[in-house]
């Protein structure tokens, strides 16, 4: 049979997306399967604000066989147990979307149904009291899982908060050690063949680089997926109206917390991400409701420490490409689409696109069925994450600005409306297929955003209320004792993975 395999992959763009892609391909496409080249220009800056992650990144690190302590040191990372939401339901409200288990399921029924019944009777604590991730986050504790039998300490879910620039540098070293060739250059355009496939890219100065498979990691510009192939873009601004962000690092103030914070503002929200050496901060807002000057004043006026740079302005449009894979080009990262960093999904969307590409890795025939499957799964993932983000905005009781009133009154996607209505009726949450956020994530955010079910699973009534109360108190006690056992977050970092001063 003729050798029809991909002989060369060209990645356009570095940054987080480009070097994550290069690192993963260099690990999987070993034994000189094909040539991998990455083209980037130091003249073109990267967005570089995606500093928080979700637990799925552990799968990516496992694929690369990384030494986690070395990874944390190199990226000056901290550990992350969840995201705290301040003032989202109304000014003065707070809740946490914590990673990992919430309570303990009983008699084949999800824990939260028992909790809903007891809360209706006035005999339940806050949902976070039964959640190891939430309690550890608030008490500044962290450790990795240990073999502790049925204890929550056997299954601790966590992610990372790191310096995106250092992360890209770390992955660049990893990829280059495994044969990826980096070329410095600014791409001015591309040439297509007679079938409309990309044949080569043209660099400033006239150099041309050809490949079989092109991976567009050029950010919002979409130099290949959009400018060369005119793929089209689906705009979601009517659902996610924030279209600008200001980002600025500042000095740390005290020990880093093992969670990210998102604080609602008059026309958007502000992030706070603690690293070992600084804090990452940003203000995401709607330019239709607030000008850049006011947004900058709010951001700079609410930092924990001295700003270490001038705020960096980013303009974006939420949405996705109409195809993520078009002909012989795959868009990964911001070139494929963008949803604001409210639930730290940007790096995960890079990771999941890489995983899908490896699952459907092509030969030079580029089978349409594989491309269709890749696109179908990508659209589903983006749409379900979109719904989860809209939930935060739509379910609010704020009445202090047109922005929040508009979000509350907007028409939402039918898929989200159905999920909310089902939860309101009986507390049930249906996770469809392999959507990213599980039932527990939806639960924590819906409860936190003030959505209260009218009922609960009817089989909860099989168990007497006194027995339910006893079990809930037992779970709460086990969680508290487990958190007592955990070391301080900063102490854990100093003992295992502190970055050099």
C-alpha cells in the first residue's frame, strides 16, 4: 500500500495553544512519524492571560508524563480547588464552585436531593459545608490524594493557577527536546492548491513553508482558518455581552489562596488569580455598558497590591468558528473560538481540541467523516460550555445596572432553559453525552445563583428525616476532620514545589 500518512505538520502561532499542541504532538507522534514545525513571531504578542485551569489538565500532564512538582516550580504555579463567586446573585452574596465530590450519594440517589429536603425543613447547612474542596479552599489547605480508604482524602480534585508565559516557555522546551522545530517569522499570507487546501504559508521576507496538515493557533486573527479559508464565525455576543478585558499583574498580599475569585462588577466581573510570585487580575466588561477608562479605574482601584504593569486591553467577540476543522486546517485555541475566562475553560478547550485531533488524526486523504465527527463534537462542547456561562449571568437578582437587568431578561438558549426548568421542578440535573461540566458543577452554580427547586427526588422520603439529618451531620464532620488533616496550601508548596525566589 502507498504511504499516505501525514509527513509534516505546521503549527502557526506559539503561546499557550501553539506550544500545548506542539508538546502533545511531539509526545504522541514519536519515532519520527512526521516532521513538526512551529512558526511564531516575537513581534506579535500573545493574549497570555489564561492563568487558571480545571482538573482535566491533570490528564494532559499525564499524557506528557510531566513531573508535577517540576511543572509547578517552572510555572510559579499554585493549586486550585475551585472558583469563588462574589456578588453574582446580588451584592453581598458569595458561593464557591468547588471541584470534586459534594457530600456522598446514598441509596443510589444523589446527595443533593437529601440536602434539598433537609434545607426545606431548615435542618441543612450551606452546600459547601459538605464539600471537601470548598472547605479546604476557604481554610487555605491543600494536599494531593492519599490512600485513605473511604475518606474524601482519597479523591481530592484540583487544578493549577500558573503564569501563562512561563507555561508556554516550559512547553516549548519540552517540545523542542522532542524534535519540534521552531521558526521565527511573521506570516503574511498563504497559498491554496487546486482543491482549496492550504499548500504553504508565506512569511515576511518571502520564505514559504509547506505542510500536509496546518494547525491554526494564531489567536483571534485566525490567519488560516478564517483569513485563508473564510470559514465563518458564529457570534454569541447576544448571550455573552462582555467584549473587552483589561488585565494587569500586581504584587501579592499574603499567602496565595488555593482558589480563583470572580467578583461581579457593574458591567461585568473581575478575576483574581494568585500565583507564587504575584497576583493575576483582570476586568471583563461590556463596552456597551462601560467605557475603558471607568473599567480601568475599577480594576486598578481594587487590587490587593501595587500594579506591576499598565493594564493590557483585549477586545474580543464571544463565539466560535462555523467549522473548527476545514479541509487540511484545524483551529485550536482562540483561532477556533472564544468564551470569556469565567470558568477557566480556555486552556481546557485547547486540551480537548488536541485530544480530538489525536483521536481523528488524518492521513493525506482527510476523510470527511473524521472531519465531520471532530466538528460535531467541538460544536457540542462549545455550546454546552456557553450555556453554563450564560447561567451565571442570567440567574441574578441584581438591580444596580442595565447590564445585569439585560442579562436577567434576555432570551436564553433552549438547551439551558430546559436544564434550569428541570432543576426547578424536582432538583434533577441531566448531563448529556460528554458535556464538560458534570451534575455537581451545575448544582453548585444553580444553587449559588439562587435557583431553588420546588421538589426533590421522591424516593428520598423512603429514609426518615432524622436518619437523613444524622447522615448529613456525619458527612459534614468527616469533611471537617479531613480538612483539619490537610497541610496549609503555602506549606505544601514550600515543602514540594516552591519556585526559586
